[in-house]
C-alpha cells in the first residue's frame, strides 16, 4: 500500500489554530524532529538569533497560563514553545557557523570575511536605529511558521499566541530582566481535542497587488 505524505500546500491549507487539546503527550522522537525542522528556517545573515524554549512541565505550563491571562492552550497542550529573539547575539562569536558553512562547501574563506564584516555593519546600523528587536523577532517568527507547518504534516495541532505579558513570560522561562532577549511568539503543540473550521480569508484581490501598494484595480490576478 502506498502512503502519500502531506504536501506543503496541504499543510498550509489544513493548518488551523487549535485552542483545545487532548492530554496525550507528544513522543520525544516526534518532538525532536519537529524542533529540528523549525531551526531549518532561514535567518537574516544566517545569524540563527532565536531560541526555542520547550515547556512541558506542569509548573512551566501553569506559569504560561498565568502569563497569557488564562488562555486554555498552555493549560491543555502537552507542549508550549516560547520563541525567544536574541537581539544581541550577532555580537557573539560566530566561528562555528562559518566553520560549518566552509565545511559544507557553501561559503569560501573570502565570502566568510566579506559576510562577517557586512553583517556586523548591518547589525550596527540596526542598533543605531533601534531596530534590533524588530529584526530578531522576524527570524524567530519565521521559525515558528516553519514549525506550525511541520507540525501539521506530523498530525499535530498548534496555536500561535500573541496574548501574553512579556515580563511574565520571561519570568516563567528564567530570563526576567534580560533586555537583550525578547519574546517573539508562543506556540502550543499537541493533539487536537476540537475540529476548527477554516474562518476563511479575504479574496486575493484584497491583499495581493502588482507593482505598487494600493493601486485600485491593479490586482495580481490577470483577467
Ligand atoms: C501572531 C499571531 C498571534 C495570535 N495570537 C493568538 C492568541 O494569543 N490566542 C489565540 O487564541 N489565537 C491567537 N492567534 C490565532 C488567530 O486568531 C488565528 O490564526 C486566526 O483567527 C486565523 O485562524 P486560523 O489560524 O485557524 O487560520 C494568533 C495568530 C497569530 C498569527
């Protein structure tokens, strides 16, 4: 018998935000595969400036329930992932990243020298303009998006969460007072205890235009 894996398009179309979960735990091997796929996500300058805190214990999930003002997902889902954006990790040593890229034949020594200097200058520019948080959060959120689609393919349900108090989340995961770190997103993961219908999306013409934002009639779709 042939089994057909879900395509990326299937995962995109069938993923729903699930707010109620069965108590069943996620097998450790499944969770590991899922997290490995999340960190395959690209990051600006390959900085890999985001971490995922995996919260599975009762105390941590109770803490995140408190931090989210009582949302059901952290109470019910067996796993809650906290995506942490690392605003200043670009200042740390990245020789391991360069070694790996060199070893994979992806980057030459000349490229590494150029890339290292250019990324530092770029990040310094962000720092001057107060944009470090915004840029690190982008990287963390892309990883969360990859994770939600990979979870869908594995038969797992997810919910992204914005509704939380940042200082409380930081306290729960042990980084209170760390201004160099920001909470980007929480994602609950587990087995669905509800079926959520697709709430729908506006017609593509409402959100996709060609060439210039907001030009009336300038839709992406050709007649
Ligand atoms: C960045 C982000 C934050 C969200 N935060 C919450 C949240 O805190 N609580 C919640 O119940 N749903 C949250 N949602 C889920 C949205 O309400 C949901 O994605 C939207 O209604 C569309 O439904 P769908 O995901 O099933 O397509 C969030 C979604 C996104 C993308």
